[in-house]
C-alpha cells in the first residue's frame, strides 16, 4: 500500500471523478496484472484440454480407448474456472473496463491455436511423455504465479495503490458488496426474466458455437473431402478471428460505456446482432457454398470473428445483472448451456446416420442458425443490462420490511 507520507504529496482529486483517477497511481496498474492472470488461467486451461486430446494419440493405440478419452471433453476444470473468473472480474473490473476484462475469458481460443502445433512438436521431437511434462510445468508455474498475484478484492491486495482502490470502488459504486455476502437468492434468480433471457442466449451461443468449431470442420472433412488439419493457417483462422475481434468488440463497448454514449442494456442488446444473428446467418449460408471448401472456411472465419462480440453480450451480462452473485449465475447458466454441446452431436448423428450428404447437413445448419438467431431475438425483448434488485445484500430485509408495512397499513382499514 502507498504510505501516508506519499499520499500527502498526491494531488487532491474528487474520488467520484473516475476518469481522472484511472490515470493516477503507479504503472502498470494492479488490475492489469489481474486481467493478465485471468487470461493466463483460461489460456492454460485450454492447454490442458487440447493437450490431453492430442497426447493420448501418442500414448495409446487402442481406438476404443482413444474414442472414450476424446468424448470426455474435460469439462470439469472448465466448469470450475468459469464461475471463478467471473467472480474475480466482478470484484476487480470498473464498469468502463468490463469489456476488456471479459475478453480475458476467451484466452482459451489462443490456447487452442498454439497448443496443437506446440504439443505436436514435442511429441515428434522429444516423445509423448514431454507433451505432458512441459505443459504441466507451464500450468504449475501459472498456478504459483496466480496465488502470488491474485487476491479476492482490491482492498485485500497488499501491493495496490490507494488511488487505484478508490478508482475501482468509486467506479463500481454500491453494486459490489464489500462485506461477507449471504447465500445466493436462488428463488429471486429463478423468477428473474432477464436471467432466463441470458440463459437462453448463452445456450444458443454454446449450441451454435459447437457447430462452427466442431460440426462445420466435420462437414468439410467428411462431405466436401477437405482436410482442414492440413490446410495450415486456414485451420487456425477461425480461432484467431474470434480472439482478435473479441478484444476489438470489448474495447468498443468500454469506450461507449466510459463516455456514456449508450446505456449498458442498449449495448448488450445491439451487440447481439454481431455475436449471434450475423454468425447464425453465415452458418445458414454454408449451404450455398457447398461446392467450395475454401469459401466455407472463409464464412466460418467471418462468423467466428463476429462471435467475438460475446465478450460484451452473454459473457458479460451476468456481471450486469448481479455482480455480487455472478459466480452463482455463471455456474447455473454454464451448466444448462453446456448441454448444447451434448445435444448438438446427437442432432448431427440423427440427420446424417443414413446419408451424409449436403442435403442432410443443410437441415443441420438450418436448425443451428435458427437457434442462434431466435435466442438473440428473445434477449432483445426480455434481456437487461441493469443491476437487479436481488443483487443487494439487504434486498430480502427491505422486501420483508415493506411487506410488513403494507400488511400493517391494510390492518388499519
């Protein structure tokens, strides 16, 4: 912490002037370190997942074992990681920097791109055991660094300046509780229309995201006879497109919020055009370029670029609704939304079990496109970017007090 003698020399500033405070204090700001660690966490999380999928091929020879391992999906670590990172963002991100903070949650996209060639190189030149040892060392180092640099909140961090603490807390206002919170208001959450709109939006994203990154390459390989794995840069283009555009969309959103050009609700709803509707239409358009695999890859890459806008839509909206309980919201939403990745392969199998041609796949793309678009339309009608009443720790107390007062008033008549 900055000593009192240093603070006496600091210029007197209005702590409510958050734009001014943002540029005071030491550089780099501690919250930048937190953001980088959040990015590193999701990055190494996907290193583990992708590494296991690749390394197991060099470790075993039985096709049955390979298939069983591939189908496990390694979702347990990811299921823990998502709510945890969301809770950290809620504590550390000023509202006008939320877009860039949420962008860190797609660090796994870059992790996927880099892990494939890295692990393949290790297996080819050093052997499959080093494909475990070296990534495991990277993960261990990241974990140790996490425990040293990351704290629950700015107020608990021993190496942050007082000015930065004031900036973060003043920016967040009273939406984030500084004290111990009680149990999540589950009943209130389940009765919340904006919550259900977000859940459906995220389900549509996860379902169609599966088709863009898994089913579409399968279509290219099995139907169009185009091996994307041997296409060099084309194989990683969709991932890189989403990664780069995710940062761009996040930065645009932060600018709009910082300068109060649009409300948070308007930003969330309008950007769903990019995150869901346009990718849905591009997914549907794959049926019209079925004679040209390169054109299919280009459409998938553009769709994934637009999908990067999820950093300011479904990946950020839980932080808007209830920053105090964002981990709970994220856990519930991801639990249901991940089922899209389970159901979607069943749908593909249903339509292609007898004939695996463009005609069958056109039906698959139509269903996925429709789900992508309808989930966004539902969110535009019923979603919200406003903090919900039940985010307040004292909401139940205030609600019960009003109820008793109302009952008391009625008893006098």
